[in-house]
């Protein structure tokens, strides 16, 4: 498990490291969405700055967006911020958005500070 989910007052910060995959993203989502406070979340920040590689299966990214589509039925106020400079992660984020299933806006950033500014909350 190359990630840690850190629960914050209004959402989650997911710290990624090492080599991660789109299958890891799906597993993480299943864990985050199982939180009884999920309906109160306003953001999900994914910090890949310590990641050295990412393997993307486009089917996993479509499934990831579908998971968020289902979660969006009870909470449509989540913003998804991705912190990365890895081309593979940027491609995965674009694939997630392009399939049109998720109701959540997603943006990529090069710094955690910029991502926090966009979601407009403090840790």
C-alpha cells in the first residue's frame, strides 16, 4: 500500500510514495468513501510528490470515476486536487476527467500549497 490517508477537518490528504498504480487509487477510494463522515468532505488532495512512478490502466481510471459518480449522489461538493509532476499521473488525472463520469472537478498542481489554495481550506 503506497499511500496513507490523512483525515482532515473538511476532507482527506492522501500521501503517495514509491511506485503506485491506478489499482491503488481504486483501493484508496474504497477506503475513503467508507468513512462515515464522507458526506461532509469538501476535498480530496492526492500528493504524489514522493512518488517515483505510476502505472495507469485506463479501465481502472474509468472505474475510479464511476466510484466517484456513485459517491456524488450523496456528496457533490468534493474537489479533487492532484499534486504531481509525473507525466503518468497527469495522464491518469486527465483520463479520469475525460470519461465524464465523475461529478467532481479535478485539477493538477505542482505544489501542495497551490492545491490547498484551490480547495480553499487549511489543514
